[in-house]
C-alpha cells in the first residue's frame, strides 16, 4: 500500500488528539497537516493545545512544532498538501455540513466523526465490519458534488458501537424489538474527571440528542443502496435510554432483544465467535482480529478491565440469558474514543484506501 498524506481538522480537540496518537506509527497514513479554529491558527501545535492535552501518552514529537492551519480560511492551501482529511470539529451542525462539503468540493476526501452528514442520503455511514458495501454510494455523491476525488464518509455515533455489532450477526433470525440502555463514559463529552468534577459519585440521566441518534442511526447502517441513495431499514424497532455515568472511557449497553425465529443461546454464542467482516478478511492495520468477544464470567464485561481489548477496537459481550418479556438480554461494551470515535474513523479510512477510494 502506498502512503497517504493526511490532514486532521479539529486537531486540537479530544478526538483530534486521538487521531494524532493513533496515526503516530501508522503504516499507510502520515500526518502532514493540522488545522483547527482561527483561535489556534498560526500557533505551533504545542502552543495551540496548551494545557488541553488529554491523552495518557505524551504528545508525539513530530506534531509539537507543526504550525496549525485555519480549517475554514486555509482550505486551498490544505488541498495542495494532503490526500485526505479526518474531521472532528465542535461547530454548529449547518456550519460543519458546509465546511465538509467545501473540503469535498476542493477534491479532498473527508472522513468525518461529526454527526452533521450522518443522514445525508448519499453519504455512507459505515461500521466497516457491518456495512462496508455502503461506500459504493460515493460514486453517486461525487456526481452530485461534481467532484472526481472529493467525497464525505462518516462514522456512526459512539453509543451504537457496542450493540449494533452484537446484534448484526443475529439479524438472520429476524431481530424484531430491541431495548438498549446505554451507560456512557465522560470522555464522550470531551471531558475527564478533572474537567468535570461534578461527575464523580454521580449519574446524569440525559445526554442531549443521544437517544434519537441511538435509535435512528442503526437503521441507516442496516439500510440498502437504492439508486443514488441509501434507504434506511424499517426494522428492528429500537428504543433506548442513554445515561452519563462516572466512567472515564468505555460505553456499556444493557440490551434486550426479541426475534421472529428465536435462536438458542448456543447459536448466538457461535454466531458471535465466528463473526468476521471485510476488515478482518483484508487484514486492515487497525482491524481487531476477533471483533466480538463473549465472556462466560458473570461479572464481565467491565469498562475498566475490557475496554482496551484489541487496542480498544473490539466489542466485549457478556451475561447472555433468557428474559421474561423479550427473548434474551445481554450486556456489551466498546471503547468510545477508540472504536467509537477516532479508531473507527481510521478503520474506515483503511477500508476506503484498500478499496481505491483515496487514490
Ligand atoms: N469525544 C468523543 O468521544 C466523540 C465521539 C464521537 C464524535 N465526536 C464528535 O467529534 C467532534 C469533535 O469532538 P471533540 O470531543 O474532539 O471536541 P473538542 O475537544 O471540543 O474539540 C473541538 C475541535 O474543533 C475545533 N473547532 C472549534 N470551532 C472551530 C471552527 N470554527 N473552525 C475550525 N475548527 C473549530 C477546535 O479548535 P480550537 O482548539 O482552535 O478551538 C477543536 O480542535 C464533535 O462533532 C463531536 O460530536 C466526539
């Protein structure tokens, strides 16, 4: 594989910092350029980040003295220097939509962690193990945008990253009803316990917009390409409650599910064990070897013990058992800033590179 020159838009933020640490020794992707708001533009990366470095590993030497570009004003200069960008910015939705389209129209593919374009018909929202074929819609999107290379591809919200993978191999049994309660880490709000001390010994039963995303996004991921759009699936019927809990990293979900054709517990465990997707077949650099991992121990998965499995790219599952109202219930976990954010973005970029969409 050739190496690609990569820009990170929103490089000073929490997700941007994760991209920087994940790309430090990446075999295909080389960090060429960093961009953020006009507040950071013109400063060295070290100056721009100041005391906001939130990663547990030190800032990589390579980026310390890089001069940060203005993500909005320097698009032409950025277009000359990179093959594609990762984008994770904190702006209003319509501003993000416009910004990402400007990059795409400047012939820069955009791999986005933002939610702005998740429901644009011809923008693929991809979990690489589940709906890799959705990237084929990029040809239609390029036609609409009038571009040769430029396009936008997005990853889904971190909240669905544990239960949608766990349900996916079971869709063949006709998943009818799903109830998922998520217990979400504070890093999902870009915080740690120092910056959000009110979360110590606390739980907040509301995360703005999260329940809508958690119920709607799976239907696009399980949707089908029809002509020049992705049409959402109409089932399963999903209801959720999303809570913020005092955990640093790792979103857990307690899931209840009923089927048209109820499988046995052994069938489900076998399906999870044997499930492998395109990233595993192609041996993409960031793909976990075993995506779905079932624990027989009654007290697993635990956020602290299991979120880093396979470098935070795997999903852990446990406590599968029969339920009185649904057919089964189980618990699952994924790392929200790795698989659920920057890591999921890097894996999507690897899929796009392997399939020739970044050439
Ligand atoms: N945290 C997560 O786990 C997570 C997970 C999935 C998705 N996301 C999404 O990823 C995005 C970023 O989240 P985050 O937690 O990394 O946010 P964050 O820590 O607040 O960082 C925001 C970034 O956006 C930049 N920015 C703000 N206004 C800008 C502007 N007008 N033009 C260009 N850049 C601008 C900031 O630059 P300055 O430093 O110059 O202000 C900073 O680099 C959000 O859309 C969020 O919903 C986050």
